[in-house]
C-alpha cells in the first residue's frame, strides 16, 4: 500500500512540475507582451513629439496634414494605452497562476516528505520490535 501511495505521489509531483513549467512559460510570455506593448507606446510618443507644431512658418496644407497626423497618433496612443492595460492585467493573471501552481507543487512536496518521514518511522518501529540478536561472544582463550 505504501509503495502505491509513493508512486501516486511521485506521479502527482511530476504532473505539478510540468504544470508549473507551463505556467511559468505563460508568465514569461505575458512579460514579453507587456514589454512589447510598452515599447510600442513609447514609439508612438516619440512620433507625436516629432509632429508637434514648430515656430517655423509653414504652409496651410502642411499644418492641416500635421494636425491630421497628430489626431491619428492620438487615437493610436489611446489604443496602445488600452493594449498596455490588457497586457498588465494578463501579466497579473499569469503571476497569480504561477503562485497557485507553486503552492500546489509545494503542497505535493510536503506530502511526499511526510510520507517519507512516516515510512522511515515505521521502519524504525519495525526494527525496535525485532527480538534482540545476541550471538555467542567468545573471549580469547
């Protein structure tokens, strides 16, 4: 019975370890996505800064074109902000899933340790229950 339990705990531990690895990979992917979205938002800000009106005299069509471009950049920046928020939420969800998977794996590891300690204690008790072994001791003649 104890051997079956040990095998079952070992199998559960393998599964939990695989699940933990998958969840950690998802968290790394979420971190990469957040970094990518934040970099996109910074590029949009840099473009918007380059299109700001200048003090140099410009043609009316140039002013209208830059105003139109600024407006499109503003809409793009708002969409990028929403994507950054979604990526941050995804990262928070992935971190929570990682914490949960680590907690599950730790619980299984504690069960394995408890099972091993119980098995060792049972082996010690079995040794204590054995009758004492006394051999004939022959002293040198």
